[in-house]
C-alpha cells in the first residue's frame, strides 16, 4: 500500500483482467466536514499532455473511510506506441478538486505481464 498523499488517497491495488480491463483500488481516510462529492482517475500522456478521465466509485467503509474503485478498458488508453501514460487521482469536494499523482512502488515486483504479438500472455522484467 502507498501512503496517503494530498487529498488523503491511499493506492492499494492494480490488476488487469483477462478481458482487458484495468482495475484500480484505493481508499480515503475519514474526511473532516463534508465528504467528497465525486472522484475519478485521469490518465495523461506524458509528451502531448492529452488527458482522459474515468469515473471512480466511492463506497463508505465501517471505520468512516471510503473505498475507491475504478475500471478502465485498456482499449480506452489509445496512445502512440512510444508514449508513456501517467495516472492521477482526482477528488472532488465542496471546495474544489484535489489532483494527486498516484504512486506505485511495489517491493519485489520484477516481472510485468504483456501480450505477445500472437495474443498470448508473457512476462518481462520491469525496466526491460
């Protein structure tokens, strides 16, 4: 888990389903005063700065926190082949929107999945 940053968002999980959906999960700690009005994840192309937003669901938890979930079709992340995409969390409240860069540094993760040109699942080392 990543530590809560600005806006109190804590990133917890990322996964890709077999049918090409990117699943993002996190949480918000208890908010003083009025709670969030809405949330989304923004995917930003690093060079062109083109941005796409995907709504996130907010579900209250028993300890006063809020679970955050979002599903993004990988096909919706159309970008040039050599482009990098950055992920931001957007929390909307009565006083405006807080934008937080999503941090992700899992320890011990050396392999990442990728589809081969024949549509098979393979893995490559991070950074390769």
